[in-house]
C-alpha cells in the first residue's frame, strides 16, 4: 500500500534482479523509462521502498542508484527452517 509509482519501481528492480540473477542491481533512468517512470518518480519510489525496509539504496551524484533487495525472511524475523 505504498503511494505513487512505488509498485512500478519494485517491478523494475525485481525484473533487473531476475535478469542479472543478483540481489544487487543498478536502476538507470533509461531502464526506468521502459517501466513508465520518470527520474523523479523513480527516486520517490526508491525512498518509499527503502523506508519500508524492502531495499537499501546506495546513491552517488551523477550515477544510477545501486539497489540491494533485502531478504524478506530476515526482515520479518521468520525463517524457512522446519522442525
């Protein structure tokens, strides 16, 4: 239930993660445009996703942000171990 285009940002991040088979991806403006995101909506979406603890973002001036997808089981304290 995040505002704005945070869903599109999340989908773009997951797409890149699957494409590169990595939990750490770089989300450029060029790729964002393909998902219907302009530069400002991308940054707002990243801030909202980061505030919810779903991702962490490394920002550098003049560079695309580097996003790390956090493990969902670690975020909520649950594990997949049975027994």
